C-alpha cells in the first residue's frame, strides 16, 4: 500500500474542509428555517445536503480507519479541519434542537385540533327500549403520522 504524500494529504484535508464547511452552511440554513417555523422552506437543498452528508460520512469513516491519509498534512490544515468539524457538530446540535421544537409544536397543534373537533361534534341520539331517547357516543377518528 502506498503511503500518501504530504501533497496528497494536504489536498485531502482541503477537500474535507470545503465539504465540511458547505455541509455546515446547508444544515445551518435548514436550522434557520426550522427556528423560523418554516420547515417547508428547508427542503430547498435537501438533495444536496443528503449527497454531501453521505460523502462526509464515507470520508470520515475512511480517515477514522486510516488516519495516515491526513497525517502528512500540515498542523495548520489539520487544526482548520478540526475547527470546521467542531462547527459542523455545533450546527447539527442546533438543528436537532430546532427540529425537536417544531415536532413538539406540531404534536401540540394536532392534539389541540383533535380535541376541538371532538368537542364540536354533535352527539347523536337513538331510541332505546321503552321509546326513550338515549345519547350515543360520537365516533371520532384521527390519523397521526408517527414519522413526523
């Protein structure tokens, strides 16, 4: 197996930095949409984000398996990569909080709507034995998307 040269390692680190910074920017933009309660706008770059996230995952796994791939890069470059990775981790945590908040709000809205619908339904009545009118329970159905 050929050992990466300093030039190879430097190029790999630069590419990883660019990838990490672009992915960080995309996830930060999505987090902003979630925080602004506009999750529908977060889908703008979902395809690119998915593609880059897969590439990031793949490259990160390669480097974890073989740290020598970047060990010949300069200390300055490796520090820049570490800072870019820390920023990416922070943005991922921010996005997770924003998505969690949206999920909580959405679940609360669905619950409130279901309760309001149930309270507004008119209860039917039927005639029981002896000709007396008896209330019947209103049928209420709601479908929840468990993936939301």
